[in-house]
DNA sequence: AACCTGACTTCGG
DNA sequence: TCCGAAGCCAGGT
C-alpha cells in the first residue's frame, strides 16, 4: 500500500464533501496539493473507494458531468446524487455554480 | 527499465 | 457551446 500523503489527502477531502454537493477531480487534486494530478485522484479513488467507503459518486469532472460509462454504475451514481438534492440538466450535467463544493473546510 | 493506459484539465478553433 | 489536441502523473503490463 502506498503511504503517499497526496492519496491520503484525496481520501480525506472526499470524505469531507457535504451531502448535496459535488467536487471536481481538479479541485480535489488542488486541495490535496497537486493540481496537475487530477488523474491520480481517480486512481486514489479506485484504490480506496470501496475500502474507505468513499462517496465517489460526488466526484465529477470539470464539465460538471459524471465521467463513468453507462453500465458501470453511472445510473446508480446519478440516482444517488438526485436523492441528495442535486439536479441534472438536459445533458446530464450538474449545475456547478450551485452544487460545486467550495472546499472551504480545507 | 520502457511503453501504454486512464472515472482529467486546459487551451484553441 | 461543442470538438479536438497537448500536457501531466502514477500505476500496470
């Protein structure tokens, strides 16, 4: 297992995402200390989502959409977010201006 | 050790 | 607003 503080940071940040809000990979990466490692956020998520029970469904890309391919849990993810009060527009996009987590609890 | 892939981001047209 | 190309970083093969 990795002892990278970055990964630990990512996990911690995701755990802090409030309900009804979403965060982008880049935002998390920046909070974790590496704004260029958005991809690694993804990896950290994959590495510990199930293990840490992280709300990976609240993590979306910069476009405000869920990047998961349909059939891999996308339907579940969107359903969960909707249940939390997040609304999706016609294209399955989230209104980042309203639901993007500010990360003020840094 | 080298190459390839990836739940991304940002810029330009 | 949408599409395409380039850049970055780490893990897997």
